[in-house]
């Protein structure tokens, strides 16, 4: 069924956040502060049951419709077709994309033919995301060649890391080829830091902060005086903390061992550590933390998956407190970090020696601050918003009024 056009007023900025099997989108009016209008998600791309779910600006319940798409390119064009029914594209002044890998780029950039050529060149660095993000950019360029597009790099936030944090202990000539720790979730971390500034947390500008983005993809970052000094993801988003289907850090010797004993190829190993491991691999039932928490009392596999996730997150917090020389503020964000009080409690249990003391009641209610008044470390829960960060970046790049916090 074809929806009637809404022709939203002041639909100045469109954001596109492409994942491995989804595309999130949102429209913003460039006012102070930015105001979000229509937003939604194209989900299950490349799988059965691809659908577009959206919310209108007036708060009406979400609406879903099925899409017939085979891949990201057709999904992108289907989304553009649908958006054309909802808005007048002449009102859109800028389009922002989340680009997972940016190599040496330290800030958002206007998309040019040269930048597109570079993204094509580095696409092997992240074959799960970059090719799809490039397809999104090119689909919009083909339909709206004059619409300014801005690439917002997920790696840019971590470019401030010292060389010792970026350097990998492999032969030095690989470093000259760009193989180093890059880190990801940078748009989320940038948003969280801007929120800390807005909230008046003194650690945001001059202090020691650990940011825990815990969702299907999960990572932590150590931030000193507003700048990233280390992060758990590395050359690819597979590294670091155990995730929904990603393994996180593994013994490098596992790859040749499985090649010898299981005749596992490189592509099979890649599929295993990215799509069959993590919470799904350990539990053998689900990659969703909510499912595992429901099952943990009757299924030891689910209980062990949850315990492993909490244990590893606790270790990363301890490691980053050491790297920072102490800790002033800990922030939980992401789907798990924002919505799973029991996981937050288990991660923080036993960290009183670092100054972390949770208030049980506040944590159970997911209050904005979940630490005790007596806690030396302030523990916060902040709902992250990558799309808002993209919109702010577009506003700043194009001189629109909504670019400021």
C-alpha cells in the first residue's frame, strides 16, 4: 500500500546508518536543538521478511511494511522510493552517512569522487560494512547528484589515541600498510561525550571517563580530558569484548589449529568469529541478551554466556582504569548497557576498590545516575544516538543552525 506524502516541513537533514543487515534512517529539522521527525529502519536485508518500520514525528505508533529486496543496493533504492513518497527532497539540504572505517580520517568529510575512490580501495578492511555503505552513498548520488553528502567516520573519534595504543606487535612493515588499532563505535562515543558536557559532568573536559557501548556490537573506550586514549575494538570490529555473534579477542594460534584439525578455511573462520560466536556460540541458543537472561536459571549454557560477557566487561573496565590512572565517570550505553540492570550490576560487582558503588534502586529503575551518592566514581546510563551525532556533523559541515549541541 502506498502511503500518502507527509511533505514534512523543515526536513533539512537526512541521516543514513547502514549496518550489515539493516539501514536506519532519520530526518531532522535544522533548528536549535536539532528536532527529529520521521525515522525508522529497514531490517533483515538479504534475509527473508525484509521490512521497513517507521515512526512519524507526532509520536504515532510505529508502522511496518514488507519490502521485496535481494541486497543492500535494492534495499537502498526501495528506501529512496519510499522516502520520495513522504518528503519533498528539495527541502533536504544535507545527507549524512555512518561510514564504519575511515583509516586516517579525523573528522567528517564531504563525499567527493576522490573520497569514494578511497573508500572503494579500503573496503577490504571491513568487508561486512564498507561495501554496503558505499552502495548507499552511490545510490543517493545517482538519484540526487547535487545533494551534499557527508561521510561520518566511526573510527575518527579514536584518532587521538597515542601511538602505543595503536601499534600492533607484528612486523613493522604491516604498520606502514595501515594495519593498526583503529577502534569503532566512534559516533556513539562522540555523542556520549557531548552529552556529558551538556550534563555538566566535569570529567567530560578534564577527567577520566570509561564509555561502555554494550549492544549487539560491544566495545569500551578510555577517554582522558575529552580524548580517546584506548578502545577495545582493534583493526576490525571483531576484536575486544565478547559480543552477540562476534568472538572478541582470541588466541591467534586458534586459526592455524582449526585449519589443521578441522580443515577450516579463512572464509569459514571469518564467518565463525563474526557470525557464529560470542553469546550465540557459547549459549548455542541465542545472540540476544534478553533471551539469555530469561533462560539462565534453567540453561547452564545461557548462564555461562551471560557470565562471560559480564566478566570480560569488568576486566576491560579494570584495564582502562589502569591506563587512565584512575576513574571519575563510567557510562553505560547501547541496547544492553541501557536496558539490562542485572548486567550492569554484575559488571560493577567487586569494583568498589576503583570507587564504583551502584545504588540498587537507581540501577533497577535505570536512572540517569545509578551510583550511590557516596561513590567516588559517577556511574551514568545515557541513551546513545548515532543518528543525532551524524545529523550534528552534517549541520556543522554545511553551516546549518542545528549543528550545535
